[in-house]
C-alpha cells in the first residue's frame, strides 16, 4: 500500500478538488490551510495570523470563535441532533426561526422555506416560480431575467441566473429559460456623455425592451442582488431601483431580491431591501443568517406567491420538493442565536458607525496608480485594478494583488481584477485602518514591481 502524504497541505492536494480554483495550478501551489479563527482574524497551520477581509465568504457577521454559537449548536445537538420537515413533520428550532424571519422581513412575507445554501434557495425559488405559473394556468410564463455580472449561485438553475462567463463555460449553461439584462455598473457600461441618472434610466429601458422582445406573457420573474457581490461589488447608480421596479410591476413580473450577501446588516440596514426601498415578492437569505457557522439558507415568499402554490399542491396532493437538511435543527438553533447576537449588540448600528471610516479608507486606495475605481456601501467594497502590462490577461493583476495581500496578512478576494473587502461586522475602527494599511502597502509593492 502506498504511503499517504503526511502534511495537511500535501493531503489536500492529494485528495480534494477545490471551488473557484485552477485544479492543475492547485497541484503545484497547494492551499492555505486555516487552523483556527477568533474575531476578525484567522490563523494558518504555521501560526501566521491574517485579517479575514472577506468574513470567510462574505458571511461571518459576528466574527470567528463566537462561543454563544458553539454552545447553541451543542445544546441542540444533545436535544435533537437531526430531524426533517417533510410530510407534516417539523421541530421547534425550524418553527421559531421561520417566525423570526417573517417578523424581521422588511416587506410583508407569508411563508419561509428552508434550504442549505444561497444556491439552493435561488434554485428553489425558480422551481416554485415555474410551479406557480402552472398553477395560474400560465404555462408559457417561465422565462426569468437576471443581470450580467449578477451572482446567484452554482447549482444548474442558479448558475444560469449568475451572469459571469466563467460560471457558464464548459457547464453548458445558462439554461434557455434564463435571460440576462444590463449590469448596473456605470463606469464600464455607460455610453459617452451619459450621466449616471441617464444610465439608470437606460438600464430600466433595456430591461423593458428585453421583456417586450421576449413577450411579457412569457416572463415570470426578475432576480437581483440589492448590491452585486461576487460580480465585483457593483453598487447601483442613483435612481436605478426607482426606474427598474415600475417596469416589473407594469408587466406583472415577480421580483426576487437575493439578499444572500446584503442581508443582516452588510449595507447599514438589516436588509439591502431597506437600503434601496425595494418591494420584492420573494427574498433569498443565507451566509450571515448563521454567520456560516452552520449551512442554512431561507426563501421567503409573500401571499401572491404562496396562495397559487398552496392550491396547486392541494390539487396534485403534494409539493414534490425538499432537502434532507431543510430547516436542520442544529443549523436553525445556531441561526436563531446568531440573529439574537446581531440584534443585542446592535451590529447594524455598529456598521453605520464604522462605515464612514471603511468607505473613506477604501476611497483612499484610489491614490494608487493601479486603482481605477473604488465602490462600496456599508461594510462592503471593492477596488478595481488596471495596468497596461496586464491588459491582455484579465485577472492576472488581481491575482498578483491577492498574493501580496495574503503575504502581508490580509485575506481578500480577487474578482478578476477587482479586490473585494467585506470584513466581519464586528470590526472596529482601528481594525479597519489595519486592514487598509495592509492593502495600501501591498498595492504599492505590486505597482512598484510593474
């Protein structure tokens, strides 16, 4: 029998296929193996400490090492480690979390359906939208519109919603029912001489033109993040949502707000829906719902969505959809405790207090010659990089910056050549400055190397 590799790094290369990585490069470079975390920091197996500038994957709102969440998981594990929500059965944590989310919802919602990831929540939303169209006797109303650069997940349907080319290449995606409209990124999508307000109106007109070209009677729903996350932290221009929402209402198209990144305080309100005065019919939630201490997500639907679905399930005799882990009692218990922490510590108010420092330091990165744009809101932002030497290899400059950040003790994420910043909500003023001090110094070194 062949001898197994000894180190964690070697065993990782030997046995694991990674997300969002070049598998062949992975074989050569290996992975950064994180051993533990506390607050806004994580530590690798060699003992080196990093500021986790991405809160894991946009998600660890209350920071790493929160003992209350560990204890909540342990209590529930001892009491009821698992049960399901199939066939008229449920359990206390699932009921309590559903009730809490309906209470917290920024617009009237009727029911909660639990899933295990943002991808699954969006995938479920698509299935229920199609189910509803059939229930209403509108079988032709199946097309769904999302946006270029939008991110909604990686399952077959949710990856189709995602408007990023590398999420489609060689996967035979997107599905034919999924359409994409203009990204609301003013700097790259504006026409010569077009003001921000004019651009926002054109985005709405592009959406309406697409609806009319396809046939309004065929369009079921529109999916959008209040602020785009993995597409590069694209903050919508002023007037964008005020122009887009009336178009949806005009043609009776459902609006699904993907709050997977924006939800639970990231933009300075509990939900991005509040920040931009949105009126969605459905909301998808995950990530900060449990601070990613447990995998859990939720789909919230209003009565306009629920009632036809309930009627159709009665006609058929069953709603033939479900996941083994939907509303998992341990995940639900952790999510409930996580929401208590967010409310008790007023982390949303904390974000509002810290955001001016965060956004000022983010904007200050534009002093570096590589930075062509900074953009952000609340405690989320990005710095877009550009240099002639990297113009033919999109993403290579971001990869260089990402490596420099990591070497200097900051974990970020390069979205092609946009460097993202999305720290835990508990970050302090001083820690914000530490984060951007590292980013500034790292970008200076990268610029000097060119």
